[in-house]
């Protein structure tokens, strides 16, 4: 009986948490080269040690969100086995 009740409660709690997290913690959007013209530049962030471009982009997006940016533009990526990159933040 415990397993039958536990699974629906866990599922309900998970989806409730996911709904409220998505609503209150808006992610910064990756911008295209032409997008930032009407936005205000608020800073620059960097990330490193990524093994894929997707991982590096994720790290830069997380840093942009932590800084309160609504958007970010990746301005540079370097590296062979470990990637390092920079992004300009916008609000």
C-alpha cells in the first residue's frame, strides 16, 4: 500500500516543483548577432573546462542567469580537448 501511495505523491511533488521553478527562474536566452542592438550590456562572463560545445554553452547560460541577464551572446570559444569561452550579458 505504501508504494501505491508514494509514487503518485512523488510524481505530484515533482511536477509541482518543476512548474514553479520554470515560472520563477527564467533562463537567459542565447542571442543572435543582430539581437543585442536594443538591449543594455551588463557584463561579461567566462567558463572553461568543457568537453563539448553544448556543455560550454550550458555553463555560460547558467552564469548568465546567475548574473540576472535576460540574454547572452557567446563572443569567443577556444580549446582543443577542453573548451573555454566568453559571453557578453544583456538585459
